[in-house]
């Protein structure tokens, strides 16, 4: 497990530069099995009620996140209104983070990828309802 010298979730700041959008590569589970091991992935999945884990991959950087709970989603939605979308996504990623490369958080371009993926995932959890 990669241990940063400082907490990248607390030290993360926009660097003001925007490079070309990072190339997203094939996200097959095999690279995660090679890195973290099937038994570790199974253990995490079992630990969270056999719910699906979230796998992030950009270039050679990988991360595994646990599935969010209703409490996580509530905190995220409240944070969006108080601290803004970027910090809310950063806070939920920190809460869900199981293991991975902190370069996904520290590098601005990589974080944009994480930001969009996590936001899309969370937005996809919203249901539809109406009154008739």
C-alpha cells in the first residue's frame, strides 16, 4: 500500500494548469487483481456486504473505492451546497478510498478524471419519482 508523506486529500490544491485530457485506458479487472490480489478484492467486497466495489484506472494509476452508503451520499449532497462540488467529491473519495495510487488525487488532470467518474457514479444513484 502506498503511504504518502502528507495526506493528499488535505494537501490537494488546484495547480492552475490544465493539460490535455488524460488518456483513459481499458479498465479490465485483471490489472486490479494483479495489483491488489483477488483475495484482497474479495475481502473488501465481503466487508461491504458483497456490494460492488468502484474501480478507477487512468493510465497506470489505479484505485479501489468501497461502495457508498446512504450516509456517505447524504454528506456528499450537503457538502456540495456548503463547500462546493470539487471539495465534496474530494471528501467522498477520501471516505470511500480503500487503496490505490495517490497520484490520482495529487495530479490535477488525474483528479479531473476521478472527479467526473465519482460524480457520474453518484449522480447515477439518484432515482426518479413523480406525483400524479
